[in-house]
C-alpha cells in the first residue's frame, strides 16, 4: 500500500498544472525564447516591485504569528534588489514611471488582505513566489543575463547570494509546510490559495502581453 502524500507533495502535485500554465504563458515564453524585448523585461520587473512590496510589508506583520514566522527568512527578501534593478534599468526617477497593471492591483490587494488576517493564505502566496524564485526564477535570471548583456545590475532580483544551496533551502521549506499545524480543511484552503496565486501570475502575463500590443 503506497504511503499517503505529505502535504508539500500534495500541494506540488495539485498545483503543477496551474504552475505549468503560468510558466508557459505567451508573454513569459516569448521573453525566454528571445522574442521579448528589453522593455518587456523592464515591464515585468516593475510589476514584481508592486507584488513584493505587498508581500514583504505583510511579512513584518506575519512575524508575530507563530506558524507564519517559521517560513520567514531575510535571505528571501527581494525588495531592495528590485529597487536597485529598477534604478539601473530606468534611472533614479523610476518610481515616477511605473504603475501596476489591473491584475497586479488585484494580486496586491489579495496579498494585503490575507497578510492582515490569514497566516495560511499569506504562506500560500509566500510559497508560490519564493519557491518559484528559487527554482525557475534562477533560470530566468540567467537567460535575461545572456539575452540583454547584464552582469549583476538589472537581474539582482534573481540572485540569492545568501542562499548557498537553493535545493536544500527548498527541502527545509517543504518540511516546514509538512509540520505546519493545519487540519485537513485548512490545508485545502491553503492549496486553493496557491492555485489562486498561480491564476494571478498567469493573468499578469496576459496583462503584460496586452500592454505590449497597445504600446
């Protein structure tokens, strides 16, 4: 008789198709295969700024929650790198020239909502973003580096200098998910929120594609 899936395995299995849809959305696929422009990349970085500003602002509140606090690590913090990337890509007045797209606004509102009231929901978004950054995100950074001739400026978001072994870090994170004191109903809610986060990601790529066409 096969052993039952751990929660982290169930989460990964149940979200794999949503993850794949997001990864292969047209805008992101074009950027990775060389059809996207430097401006397309900058547009993506700008939207990341708003998402991570919400995620990392909420992290300060979540440090007070004993379950959520286990997952929080300063080694994951991305906002300073995003700010440096945007300053390099757009100049010192970068804040004046970026704005959130409609999906980003909805995404940010949801992160703020769960980040104020629901630790499991916050961790769903934390998991979706940061474990993705430590997996495909590192690969994306290398592609953008080659594609646009960056060294480290412009791709700082994808560099995790304080994490020597991303695979080991992700393994520990999954062990923490398995150890979280959530009952079956709460685990289902967390999985549903992960799926929601992936939908936001996919819809954001669709927004970016529409904005590129409009431009």
